[in-house]
């Protein structure tokens, strides 16, 4: 990956714990480009856990997602290629999630970053329990490939935005890894930060004093404008 703009923590049992990135306005392309991704190829990340790199065939049953999106790095083909490493992907449902609601969230992150002084993004998988008909909770998830790559039940994305000098805002999202209705507004997936921290097992942006964060979640003007420009999808 582009290590100057991203940080990664990797767990041996379930793969990526999180990827933290900084999509600064001057580093983002001002328009969406579609000609770079087709020229890139997946490969192992030799800088991270060479012994535990799983082959790309382990992800073949799933449309794998970039934790640090390739769309954030389209200023050059070299930057795009740096995101095509196996340490930067997690198995996601394709239609209705990766190519739907999750893609829309990534587009919003880039839109918000272009309008802000600084933006920090922390992204990662979650493995959340669910209730069975017997009233008990279970933590169960699919594994794929010969090396039993874990398929996350949910994914989170946390944005820390410096909207004005020393004025910070926080947006926290969790979306289930399954086909979703594209017409659900993004703010419907907002959750409390501490619920993500409890599920993920680590603190996020903990060095920013909470009293310096002016706004947490909600339908801010940037999100409202972004959603108003999104096309409606047939169900």
C-alpha cells in the first residue's frame, strides 16, 4: 500500500483489523476516473507478514473490497497498484454491497474530503453476534478458500474531519456485509463510536479530546447535499 498515507494492523486469525488512511483534498482526483483499475493486478504485500499472505484464489468466491480504496489513489497508476495487495482486501458481497451501499459510502468520503481541511478515515471488518430462534446469541461467520479466510459479518468506517481550523467532526458507520437496498440513506447506518470500539477491540482516534469534536454523526450539510445528488434505484 501507499504507506505514507495509510497504516494497517493485521491479525492472523481474521486478517485485517483496520486500515487508517488520510484522503487529503490535494491528493484526491477532482473527477472520477475509470481507466486505471483495469491495468492493476493483485499481489502479495511483501512488507506485511510474508509467511501469512493468502493467495488471491482464497478470495475468488467473493468480490473482495479494498480497505484503503483504489478510488482514493487515482492520481497515478503507481498509487493505484499499491492498493492491489492482498493485505488491503477483505471478502465482501459484490452486488448490493461492494458495488452498492459500500461504494456509495466511499464516494461520500471522497466528497467530504474534498470539502475539508483534513480527513482521517479508519476502516475495518467486524464479526458481530446475532440472535438465534432459541434466544441465545452466536458469533458465526463464513470462511472461504484453502486457508479459511474469514468473511466479516459487517464493516465499519469512521471519519474524523477537520472542517475548519481546529474544528473536528466525527462520523461512524457500520454496514452488514450482505445485499442492501441502495435507497437506504447513509446516515441510517451511523452508530456510536464506542460500539465500534467494543466490537473491534481497539480505540479509534483516541488522541483527539472528545470536547474538541463539535459534531458526531447526524445529517450534516455535506452528507445532505451528497445524498440529494444520488440517483434513486429501482428495487
